[in-house]
């Protein structure tokens, strides 16, 4: 893990819905093939569907474990009980049962990624487990699946005092950045030319078609 200096970085949870909307406006094109990793109750999934994707695959294990969601956060909220996860899964399945664009894959993130061909997805959104190793594994698992010209996006690019998020550290490690950076063009050793941008608590990595 890179030793980053957070002394001048200010987390931006303010205007959270507006930044999520802005992320979608900038990255999600109609008729895209999309994956959302970490679904919870499917509330953000509903917003994604208003952008008319060709297909949206929803990936979540809905299991209360350190590999599924931000379990520490769930425990602090008093919600780390399998009963709650079962309820959220049921709500999600009911919500999208008649939408033919939606496929639900009940697996851990890395296992689900193995079911997709490389260069097959236009847009991926990661919002599963927030600890460092999980986020870094998600980035490494899903970026190969994104087409040239496509986007890998994510949530919770923040510093939290009450519980640990490792999103910022994982993103910087993945991109090879040694200091806090919120916008950059990068020549990645595995994935070529990338543009990286942070907006509020959201981030995206664009596989540039150059």
C-alpha cells in the first residue's frame, strides 16, 4: 500500500446525489453493456437504467462477510445480519423481475468477473467491499473486462473517521500514483492510456481509444 499524505485532502460527501448523476452523465452512453458490482437494494441500479443500457448485470453475493460489502460499516449500523442481506436481495429481485435488460448474478465480485470476456463491457461501477484489498482486487478483476473507450467507475472515494475505507489507497496503487491525485492522464503498464477523474465521492477510469 502506498503511503499517501491526506493532510490536504478533503472528502466530498456533500452533494452526493448530484455527483453520482454527473458521473453517469459523463460516462454512461445509451445502449451500453454495463455491470454494477455491489448492489445493496438496487436503488442506484434504478438510476442506471434511466440511461437506457442494452444490458445491466447486477453482481452481489448478499452474504454477510468481509468479502461482501463494507461489513465493518454494516456492523456499526447494527445491520450486519444475514437476515438483512436476504431482505435486500429479495427487494432487488422483486424490483427488476420484469426488466429483461437486467441479469442478477449472486457471486463474489472476483468470481463474477471470471464469467465475462475481456474487452466485453462498456461500463463497470464498483461499490462492493470498501477495504483496500477488496477494492484493489476489484480493479484488477474488472478492468480487463472493459472495452477500449469504456469506463470503470467507483464510489466512496473518501476518508472516513468512524470506519476504514481503502478506496483511495487502492485506486492510487492500481494507477501507480504516489500522491493524492484527483485528475490525471496515465500510461498504464497493463491497460495503456487511461484518463482518471474524481468528482465528489465518485471516480472513473477511462480506457482511452488513442
